[in-house]
C-alpha cells in the first residue's frame, strides 16, 4: 500500500494522576479531528477514548504502513520521554525518506495539579508497607528517632542556607509523616488499627487552616501579622479548652526552645519578671527573655554560633 504524506502528527501526553478521559479541550479536539488515532499499547486512556466513540488502533511504528494526515498517537500515560522518542523517530524516518512527515506536535491532554507527586509518595510508601520486611515491622514508637533526626537535619539545612539540601531534607521529613500515616492505616500483625490514614491527616490540617484563618476563608478581619497571630491564638484557645496557658507545651523540647515556648505562653497573660541572674539557669532564662524582646530564636541563635566553631 503506498504511503501517504503525514501532514501533521500529534502526540497526546496524559498524566497518570488524572482520571482517564478527563482530557483538555485541545486534547479532545485533536482526537476528534484525527484521521487515524494510534497507540503503542492498551491502557485506560485508550479505553476512555474508545468509550467516547473514537477508534484507536494499537500499532508499532515499525509496522505502520498507512499513517494518514492528522494522525494522533496516544503516548503511554505519563511517559513524556516516549513522546519525545517517537517525535525523534518520526523525524528520522522523514529525513530518510520513509515517511515524509509534516508538523509534529506534542499535545498535553491532561496536566498534574500542584501536589500531584504527593500521590506518588503515598503509593510508594503503601507498597513498601506491604512488600518490604523492614518497613512492615515499623511502629509509631520505632519511628520516633527518625522523626527527630530528620527534623534536626532540616534545621541544619536552614541554618546553612542550603536550599537544595533543604528541599531534600524536607522530603525526608515528609516521608516520616507519610510513614506514620501508613503505619496507622496498615498496622503490623496483631496491632490495633489507629483508624486513620494520610487523607485524614491532610483533611485535619486543611480544616484547621481554614477554620483558624477566617480573614482569608471567612468574614474575619485581620490586616497585620500580629492581628492574624492574635486571632489564631484566640481560636486555638477556644478549640482546645485548656485549663492552663502552658497546656500543650512539650517538656521534651530542647531546654532553650522549651524556655522560649514557656515564656511566650506566660507573656500572653502578662509580663514575665527578669531573673536577677544569680544562677546559671536564671542567666540563661534572662537571655531567653532578651532574645524574645528582640524577636530572635534563642535555640537557633545558639545553634548557629556553635556551628561556627565546627571546622
């Protein structure tokens, strides 16, 4: 059969994180206008396109003999590299006279929304929880040390101003959050279920952020950062119904951070007297008060100073 000129070849790329068939208008327009729709394999996107009444033929490029004008290739879901490889191959065939190709265009039929790769992390962690012997054995208690270590590594990257390392360390810290959620959702043999998963974690913080920021999501009125903080603290106090201003301050914090947190809570109810500096602890507390008065974080300030001594 004689080959016909390929006036335009479009390569449709879709996201595996978007439901098959939820395509952009550009994607559907390309499919409906195509004289021939091809795909290298069967997949959910191919099935969805067929369900919409568009014929799709599974074909390999080597076996193709009748690609006509306005052909659309459906790339394997999420495989942008395959799309570029196909484009290069079509151009090579054209250069060698096998197929005199016209315009080659990559069309994005669906896009990842911000945060879509978080779904990949959840999927990977779920698979590890099922298939990895070490991951299966972990509990909330056994993961405590890693959560602490990763938190301090994030702080270290912040102190050194290394944004590339910060990104990596935040990923490690995020993994701990997802790991704990996987433990809750898939307890080890014999353990009681916690009754929640990563969606419950995300839903909880979303609801809290919306609830405590009425100046953004409701009819609240806060024009400055101080007003926002004050409103947050009022809402938090109403929700928590705590009997003491110090409720919720973890005593396991490092000493300077603990002092800073306690002083901050106490200052909401009035001034905290400055110690007379008789003991080492009183002098340290006086420095914490001084740091708060100047808007500094005493824990971070001391850590940076000590790090400067490390060769």
